[in-house]
């Protein structure tokens, strides 16, 4: 990942009112973070609207805390050359954990959001929430040990999990793709086992945060991030802030009806995006069309529990899905048609969301994105650009994530960095 933003990035304005020092400090830090080559104190003052003395005091504190470092001199004009300041990558670190229905991924990020250590393990059939979280805590310890980073420099641990989530309680609430995880207190359990402060959010929200932290959506930009995994969800970025909704569960787009036909969904309708674009559904369709005969029942005998059955199906489906996508990439007409139909349905959902929210970007990512990228980037962009209402007023960019396959795990770590070092409107609470 890169620090990302250019010198044209719009920066939040600070306040010269008293009792807002913490807010101003993160405003200054965000301004510096957005300019990888560094900023002088004078430039920071211009960007943030803070007084020169306030900026000087804040920058001194940031240097003392090891969050920024000097990056040479800026000269060329009259007067004394100005010292540039930039973010110090090793100033602080964050841990990100992605609880995917098939695999648990743990990453360590530096202050720029770059991955410095990583570890993953498959979700074992039959493993309950307690065992999965205990193993995740072991992986966190292993990642910290392998990185050589002092534990005191780790700001906290972020967790990205399938929704719905209860943000206030720090719990997942019966996510459809994690059977048996009903009101599991993920935040408190991991905090107790790792000794780190923990924040929990939906995987689609985390992915959107990662995209912003990497500079893919900067300034006051707006975007819809389609997360393609075991299911499909959408992370929403509106005017430079991730939109979470009243309970932190925005982005549930699986029941958008995006076309006629298709398997009947659990909601009773046919043609729902989550059902028709799911890898397992596409594999079943491939079998029906004669593309292959995969054993999707492997694992049913492993314990007889619902979680074991689902995990067994998922592992088998992932391998079969990869084969279907490989056939499409090789030009097999049946496989191409199957993925193109899924892409057209996704494009319809993208158009609906762009029209509803008037965003500037549609971004794709998640565990299945690398398999679908070639087909989706050929089919979706022209359909979106030719259909959205706002196309005559502003362009709508359609692209893949700048973060990579671990976008949810990286986003989980970025949740911690955002919470600690990014100014939000809710941060500025003035008492009278």
C-alpha cells in the first residue's frame, strides 16, 4: 500500500479554539500523511487553517512521540529553507484480523498502512467460535513475534467479520456464513486473550476504510466498494467518510434483485444478487451446464455439525469456482457466459447504488475478485457508464481495489489507525 494522496488532496480544517488540541493534532497528522514527500510547517498551516504557532507546537509533539520525522529541506526561493515533515512508518503499528468464513488472516500494518507481517490459516471444519478466536489470538502473537516489533508500539487490534454486527457490544450477530456465531463477543474475547484494545467492524466497512487509507478514495470523494467473497456486500464512502448506518450494518446488498431468473433466495424471491453471484451458486450452474462434476459434499462426515458441512462445501466450492474462472479466462464459451451474466447482474446493482448515492467510483475487491477481475472489468464499466443518471455530469470510475487480496484484513488494521489518527466530525466535542 502507498501513502497515496497527492498535493491536491483536500484536508480537513483545524480549529484555533481552545480545548481542541487532540483534534488539531490528528488534523495535522492527516495532512502530513496525505503527502508522502513531506510538508513544511508553513504548508501544514495553510492546508489546515491553523495558526503558525499552533502548527509548530503540534509538530514538535508529533516529533517527540515518534509519529513524524524530518524528511530534508525545501528551498529554491527567498528565505531560509523549510524542513519537511513526513509520517514515520515505524512510529506505530496496528494488527488486523479478518474472520472470513473460510480462512482467518492476520496482518500487521505500519503507520502508512503497509503490511509488515502476515499469517493465515483455514477455518477448520467443526471449529467453534471459541476455538477459532483462540487460534486467532495465537496467530496475533506469532505475527508480533515474527515482526520484531515491540508490543508497546502496537496501537490496537481491528477485526473484520461478516455482518451483521452489534458495534456497541462488539459482537457478531448470527452471520449467515458463520453458523453457530450467534452474538459472539469477538471484541471482548480477543481483548482478553491478546491484551490489546480491539475494535470490531463489518468486513465490507473495513475494506472501504482500507481503500481510503491507501489513497484509492481520497479527500472528499465518494465510492461504492463491492466486496466479493462467500457472499457480496458493499462498503459506502460518502464525502470522504465511511458510512456505517444507524447500527453499523449498512451495505447489505445481497437481496437487491438484479434480473429475472436465477435460484430462489432464502427471502423467497428469485434473482437476488447475493444468491446469483455467490461462488457456490455459480459452481452449481456450471455443473448444470456440463462444465464439470465436482464433489461439493466433501466434509459432511467430519463431525456432522452444520459448521463442518458449510465449511466443507465452501472449501470444495472455492476450488471448483477457481476452475470455472480459469475456463472463462481460457475462452470457454459456457464459462464466459456464466461469468458475464454474473457481471451484468452486478453492474445493475452498481448502477442502482450510483444513482441512489451519486458516487464517483465503483470499486471491486475481496477474496474472489482476482478470479472475476478479467470478466468484470470488461463487462461492468461500459454498462455502468452508459446507464447511470449522473454520467452526463461527472465521470464514474469502475476499477479494482488498490489494496490487494487481503483488503479486509488490511482494513481491519486500518480501522485501528483511523480510530487513533484520523479526524472525524464526531471527534470534535466542545464542552461549554
